[in-house]
C-alpha cells in the first residue's frame, strides 16, 4: 500500500509541475488557431480537419518510430529527422488538396493548421519549464506553420499548373526545418 501511495504522490507532484507549462502551450495553441482562422478566413470545418490531420500526422510519425526504430534513430542522429516530420504533415495535405481543389488562401490556411496540430502534440513532449512552454508555444508552432505552408504552396501550385513543383517546395521545407533545428540546437 505504501508503494502505491508513493507512486500516486510522485505522479501528482509531477503533474503539478507540468500544469502551468501545459496551460501556456495550450494558450498559445488557441491564439494561433484564432490568428490563422482570421488571417486565412478558413471555415470551421477546415480548421477542425486541419488540426485533426496535424495531430494524426504526429501520431503517424510515432508509429514510424515504433515500427522502424533503427532507421528513425539513424536519421535523428544525423539531424535529418525533419524528412519524416515534413512528409508526415505533407501526405494528408496532398490527398485532401487533390480531392477538394481549394483556393490558395484556404490551402495555406489548411496547411498551416496541419502544422499547428502537429506542433501542439510535439510541444507537449518538451514541457518541463515555463520558458520552454513559451518558446515552444510561440516559436516552434510558428516554425511548423511556416514549414508546412511552404510545402502546401508547392502542392497547390502543382495542382494549379499541373506540374511537379511540389517536390521543390517540399525540399525547401526540409531545408528550412533542418536549418531551424540546427540553429535551435546550437543556441537554445
């Protein structure tokens, strides 16, 4: 019985430490949602679907990690795990934009929300301090929004002009994400 009490007390104390950072990340998430909805004038159904697909794409990334841990660790160690992350966000976007042929503004808004949903789940794993929660809630979320928007722009362009320019823009999103990770790991 004492072991259970110790476990519950330890778990509750850890939860108390995590509550404020989680609240901060959630606050910034909500601010980003309203900002993106206003900026891109995306309908509520696309907001919900975009966030869901972003969250789902992160879960898909975790499934890849569980299925291929050695391969994932190799890419992580050489600093290009961004390929997995960007492809995880790109795949649901590609299928959705192909089916619904959205205009540029809606496409960018939808892609931004996928990036935001992805970053929200990713940010939760980094919660440990208020500083980290603020940093991840603002900068990391904005970065994922940008990276996903770049690849979505290329995808939209590909569908509009019937070419393969999405490949170039997806590579640009890899490069931006990789550069961001290098800068953050060096200075944060």
